[in-house]
C-alpha cells in the first residue's frame, strides 16, 4: 500500500467514461452471443433452409435467463478482463486508467470478481456507491472499498512500476584520505 502512495488517481470523467464504454462492449458482446445462439438454433431447426423464414425471439422472462443477462455476463466481463489484464478492462485501457489492489501486487481473480459484483452494490444504493467518489478522500467508490482497490492513471502507474522512472544519479565515491 505504501508503494501506491502519491500515485495520480483517476478523474471522475475517466472512470465514468470507462464504465460506459465497458457496458457498451459487454452489451455488444452479449448481443453477438445471442445472435450466434439464435442463428445456430435456426440452422438446427430448419436444416439451414434459407427460404424458410421464422422469427425467433429471446424471452427474458425466465428466471435463469434473467440472472444470466443481468448478473453472470457483466460479472464475467468485468471480472475476467480485470483479472487477465491486471486491472484494465477494454474501457479502462481506452481511458488510460487501471484498477490496483491495495493488498496484492496483482489483481487476483477473486478481487476482480468481487469488484465486478461491487458495481451492483453501488447501483443498489440508488447510485450513491458511485457518488462516493466525491466524498471519499481517495476517490474510492463502493466497488473499490469492497475489493480493496483504487483506480489510478495508467501513466503514473507505469512510471512507478515499469522502470520508466528516471534512474537516480549515481554518487561518485569520495576520495580516500590517508
């Protein structure tokens, strides 16, 4: 945690932009999966007869489908991408920010999934979990506190941890006095 002291924290517009971008990416991915599933189902049922037209609708009224659409897909997207790319989803990459664990050197799978579930916790509080960015001294929101993370600017993180810092000038040895 002391290694993170003084890192530039992400601005609100960066975090909000990355979140919206990630939601759009996850939604697009979900639509691609549903379209592929529908086409596969159509091909199986019709024998891929292109002259037979049928309309297929995906009914989200079933409880299992609702849970998959509302919880599992977003948690998998946010959790796995944060874990695989060590705190960076596609949206965070675009907005040049990164989630950093306060207790581990690298984002663990559990912390990433915990943080993904934290988005739901922040929304359940009528959005106050997101607004806490403005009242918490380290700009931590509900999902940050739940997963013990902070969100920093990528450039500051790389300078600190990728050896991009300017090396300290070497001191020349003092001449020995006899």
